[in-house]
C-alpha cells in the first residue's frame, strides 16, 4: 500500500513514520515513491525557510505529532513538517528498484532537495545559537517551542544537519532543567519528547528517560485505548522501559 497521501504532507510523513517505528518492511518502490513525493515539496510556497511545504489541507486543519499531541499554529506546523520531512528522506534512503541511470537521477534530485532544505534550517539554527551567545547566554539546543525543539532533535538524531551531538547534549541539559518534578517537563510535549529521547544515543538520553520511567510504567501497564496514538504511546513506553 502506498505511503503517499497526495493531499497531506503530514499524513504522508505519519505513514512513513509508522512503518519505520513498528519495523514494517518497505519495498523499494514504496520508499522511492514516498521519497520522490516528499522531495517535490521542497521550497514550495509555505515551506519553512526552504524546507518541505505543508499542503493546503495541512495548513487548514493543522496537524498532530506522531504521538498525538496537537500543533496549533501554521508556523509550527510548517517548521515541524520540515524537520520531519528531512528526517524521513534520510531514513527512506535509496532508490534501488530503478534502472541505474534513472536511479542516479532520482538520488541526485532527492539529495539536492534535502541539501537545500538542510541549508535553510542550518542557517536558522546557526543564527539561533549565535543570538544566544551574543546575549551572553549558553546555547541550550532549543529552537522555538518545545514541540519544535523535539522535532529538531529527531532530525538531528537521524543524522541530519550538523554537530548533532553538540546540539543534542545542550538540548538534553536544557530538558533536565525543565523538569517539573513529576516525571514530565515544562514546555515539552511528554510523549513526543520521550520519542525524540528514545532515538538519541542512550548515553545522552538515559537520565531523562529514567526520570520519565514512572509515567511510562503506568502507561505500559494499561492496554491501548484503541486509536493509533494510544497504540504508539504504549509501544513507545514498552520500548523505552526495555532500555532503561
């Protein structure tokens, strides 16, 4: 079944993310089709600094993160979808089902789209870090709100952008300082943040995952409530508890 949902970048990325999260095999054709469709949205009107543009349906209806939390604003929707699209292209990888000449052309096209999107976000990330340093504050690996920051971390953890360990280590320290004392963090969506942490090097994330473990234990003990988000959260909780 095709991963592409022609009227929605959010739904297409959700389908890609679900397949990867649950370890479902993806054919080369499915990978190629999804990567090509995502890449074609690079730099279109409404994209966040040259990343991958939401569709009109996405802009009208907003989006929900992979773990179910809602994103309310158009700016956050565009930014998060851009980060998630970069991540998806990295994880989808090659186009091996094509004949060699076409495969090289497709790789070059998708690689160029990812490179342009990366450069646009890198410029914003460098400017954010420089602004903090210019104001005499340490860089805390954060970008905009907690939802946007966790999306950035997922992109970095997948191997995107640059200086991933530097940004992630700073971000995890900021997260530690944001603890509310009850297993959650101020500003950060709990489940999506745990998802981002679960994708980092365990040596960076282990303390925050252990901090969240009591909530995850309660979640893991309950049967999923029947919708896709509940199932994902339950699976995430079980997976994290197996690491910590």
